[in-house]
């Protein structure tokens, strides 16, 4: 992942605070309105990191409880690198975070944020707790990098595909075992196998995708 080198003088940072100031002047403080400013900021820096921000994508916990994070940072395989949850200015973020985790929201790498405050949780532990009304603090927290860095080591790269087949399958198994959402896991396997077989034959790749749709348990990888 490229070094973002975020500075307070950068246009996206300035734009973020300008948008918040406009909302404040209009008396708007509710989550649905003010979160747009941070969403725009995340989208900008995700684009620089070859990642994509997906907003309000539904997931199901192992207990089949539906959760909808405000944002999810994913790579080209659809693998999640981190999450974002927006809250109102008046919310107590610590309380709100605990509520979310109690209902099954991921705590491996998530930013819980309001226009004035940001919390970063990684592997269930609070790592950063900052007042972000000051642009210098926002740059210090560097949300985009912190959201993704803890999980980037599990992404697959070209070198993985060039190794002998056994290590390749092991890499797939290890990565897929970190995904709890079944549809997300299946989507990851589809993408990896399709790209792998395209290295040999586009026709074979399409056949593999078709077969997998017919039989989701086709592959021998066990989780």
C-alpha cells in the first residue's frame, strides 16, 4: 500500500473541514447528514490506496444477525480491510462502539467517528481516541492507513500466484478462514480461482465460475 503522507494542507483535508463548517452553520448535526464529509474523505484516500469504500453493505453474523456498517474498505478481491461507523456529534462514541460490538459488528479494524471525535479499534482493543476538531489530530490519526494496515498482510499478490500450487492453496485457505461471512468468503474464492485459471485459459476460468455457481462446495478447500 502506498504511503499516503497526509498533510493538513491537502485539499481533501481542507474540504472535509469546510463541509463540516457548512453543516454546522445550517444547524445540521445528525449522522445521516454529517457523515457525508468523512465518507468523501475516505473515498479519496481509498482510491489512492487501490481500495474501495462500500457504504451500507449488509452482512450476517454467525448468529444470523444482520449488521450494516456505514463503510467497509475492500480490495479488488472484495476482502474487507477495515470498517467505518459514523455517529452524531452528540453521541458518546465509547458507548456506541460497545453497543455495535455487542450486536456483532467487527472489531478487528474499525473507526467509529463523529465530526469531533474518532476511535480506532483493532483486534477488539481501543488503539486511538482523538479529538479531530483540530486538523492536525485528523492527520495524526491517519484513519485510512490505520483502518487498512492491520489486515493488509493477508492480501494476495502476484507472487502468491507464481508459487507452487501447494503454497498457493494454503494461502487461499488461510485468507478465507479469516472471513466469517459465507457469501463474502464464496465471492473471494470465486474471484481468486477465476483469476488463477485465466492465467491458463479464459474459457476454463469461465467454466470454473459456472461450475461454482452450480455447486458452491465444488472446491476441496475446507474451512
